[in-house]
């Protein structure tokens, strides 16, 4: 997947400025694709040049002018082609997992601190995803929303993000607890 596909998919619900797109990526898209604001602005320029989005200057009184973008038919065709292509299997590259794998030969204290920190980060992301899901549902419960909403894709990606962050939080907490108990056990054995 290229960044262009993530940008096009994020823009399907209307007009967006680069700033709004960065906010969408920060919260809603970050569970499956990370991009810095600079990367997003560069990609917007490329997509506009390729005719996959169109941009329009909006004149504002008492504020700087802004540029808003919408997906074009060419952008939808690009997403259609992308959606029809076979997806690659999920791959994970996580430096914390490598540290945990090597922890038996290291001082566990820095790894434990990072596990605790990652658990807090995962819990915060989980809360953001849950907030986004509540916002999308409005007053509907999940079952009714999924059955009746005209667009469920963003909700389903939030749902995947929730599951991943919940699993990460739980793994970090249980791994840290196990490593701490082993550290205490080894200390007691040495006495």
C-alpha cells in the first residue's frame, strides 16, 4: 500500500484541508498507517498533480485563506484498483518486541519501563479510537449503527485499532508483570 491510498481513503467523506487530514491521520488512520504532516502535504501535491484529488482555494475573512481538497473520479478509480489487488499479509516491526526477546540477557529495568510506557500509550490510543467510534455512532448502539449506517468503513478500522491497542496494552501489562515476578524470584534465589 502506498501513502496515496491511505490519503484517498481518508478523504472519501468530503472536503479536507491539509490540517484536517493531518488530524484524521493522527487519530483515525494511525492504527494502520502513520504519516507526518509534511508527508501528507507532499502527497496532497502529488495527488492533485496526478488528478486524483482537486484543490480549491477558500477565501476567509479575518483568517488566512485555506485550500480544501476532494477526491476525483480518477482518485476513486485508483482506490478501486487498489481494493481489487491482493493485500499483503500484516507484518510487524516493533523494537520493543525485539528488546523483550533479548531481555534474558539484559538488565530488564529499561525494558520494563518501556513496557509500562507502551501500555499507557496503548490505553490512550484505545480511548481515542473508542471516542471516535462513539462519535460515528451518534446515538445508535453498535449493532444498529453497523446494520443501518451508509458508511461503516471508518468504524470498522477504528474497531480493528481498538482490538490491536487493547491487545498491545494487555500484552505489555502481562509481560511486565511476568518479568517483574521473575526478577523478584531470581533475587530471592540469589540470597
